């Protein structure tokens, strides 16, 4: 049976055949006319027309040459946000896309060259952007163009040929790199915890005790639920972190920072007792407030508006700031610094470095290693002093 002639297939002067069709411009939404390359036979042009019509029918066909960075970045971030990465990471990627959009959002994705992007990065450095921002932008662009290459929008990932500008370190930065990361000495920690007993929140002491003696991140602590705590096994399961995009009412629970952050840690009896006290306190408030306590099963909870919701990280930081002022301790101390304090306590207890890193959820971490080496070196010096004392007794 002969094929039915298609009106839009035309024969060129050279005796070849093309197919003309209408499609939607991905940017303007207007209809535009396109034409295929010339085919040697009518049948080849006809078969191509069938493929194109099918793609048009299911909305699969777009004009690749007219796709802008803004359009493609929006497509990419939508897919990226569903890939299981943390909410804070998605927020970082979005901020980098916004930065890029201000500079070249309307450029077609196929127009980009490595030379152009290199100028962009060099100019950002001249404008005073931090190297960390440029690295974040580079990583974001690399992923966006990688996906564009996989979808045949570009022939190569031009970002791979771009270099993030080098920054010359100041004397202060070099010295800072060689400094031992700040952590609380035992007497400072005890003073801080004692002061926290008189904090505005009844939960303050227990929050900071758990942070200091487990090494969990503040977001991981805020996301702890009753099911994560096993009194019998003396363990805490760290499988999630808290993310608050705009208000506490819209809080979200996502995966922790890295795959190695998912872990089950063994806790001391002191931490077990503190957590039991916290749960007893929660039960007393639930009885006191009845239906007004909207229990979301978190161990540490908000005590004000949205009673029973998870305690926001910003609230904990605010409580800590007040305690530091009352305790006359440096205001630069943060909840994250208690992770370093945990490392120092474990090192002093002669726990090996790999075990500490495993408990912290680090596959490899220079900061933890530097704290550990500092404490163990001090212990070695103390041992040498004891040897000197023994020699002194001999002489």
C-alpha cells in the first residue's frame, strides 16, 4: 500500500526531500517553523516526519539552539532537588544559579565558551567575591552543563576547561591554617554547662551536654526523634537533619550532610540519663498543656509558638549566646565548636582517631585530625615531664 503523500514534505531543486513543521519556541512560547535537513528519498523524509510528529504530540521536541541558560538551569534545579541531596545544598545551588542568571541568564546554552566563562570567574574575583563562592558557582555550572551534554544540547562541558582563580593567602590566613581549631577545655566546658542550668530554656543544659558528649551536629540533634534513642543498647541513630526553609511551621527533615553522616553511635550512661531526663520533662509538659502540645515525636522540642515542633537551630544559637555572655566566655564559641570539644575529650580518653571520626560521621576530616594530634601531643609531653620527674628523683 502506497504511503499517503504529506503536504509538508517538499522536493528541492536538487531532487532531495525535506519536511517542514511547526513547533513551540521554549522561551517565547510562540510557534516557529522548522525544516529538516534534505534526504535522498521521499521515504526517508516521510519516516523522519513520523518521528517528529510523534515527539511534537508528546511535547518532547524543542529547538535546542534556542534554550537559554535560565530555562535550562530551572529544568536542572528541579531535577536536582529531587535527587536526595540536602535542602541546604539545594538552597546553595539556587543562590549560585541566581548569581549566574544575573550575569548571563538570557544567553543560549550553546553560546557558552570556556573563554567567556573564564572571564566571568576572573571578573568575580576582581569584584571581591570569596574563593569559596567561586568554587560553589563552578561546581553548580559544571553539573548544569554536564546534564546539558547528556541531553545533546551541547557537544562538550565547557566548564571543565575553566579554572577557578587562585587567591594569594594573607599572613593572617596562613597563620590561621596552622592554628589549632578552637575547642573548650574541660574547665571551660564545665563552667559553660553549669551556667546553662540557669538559661532561659529548661532544655539548655541537656542540649549542650548531648552536643558536647556525642559530637552530633546541631541539625542532627534537632532532628532526633524518640525512635532514634535506644536506652537498652545505649545508642543514637543519626539518619536525618532539620531544615527550616522559611518558618518553623514548614520545617523539613532531610538526609544528613554526607553519606558517612548516617551512623549509629554508642553513648555513655551519662548521656542516656540526660536523654531520659529530657523525655521526662517532655512528658510533664505534654500533661500540662494537653491538646495544645502538638507532639511531633522530637526529643528536643520548641517551647513557645508551635509547642511540640522541633527546636530550631537558631533558637539554640540564641540560647548559647546568652549563656556565653553570662559565663564571660568568648561570643565566637558556636554549637559546632562542641564537636571539636568532643574530639578533644575522646582523644584525652585515649580513643583512637578512626573511631572518633566514625562517631562524628567523618570519612576524613583535617580539623578533627588536628584537634586529635594537638591533644595527644600534649599528653606525650606530659608523659615526658613525668619521666623527667622520675630522673630528678634519681639524681
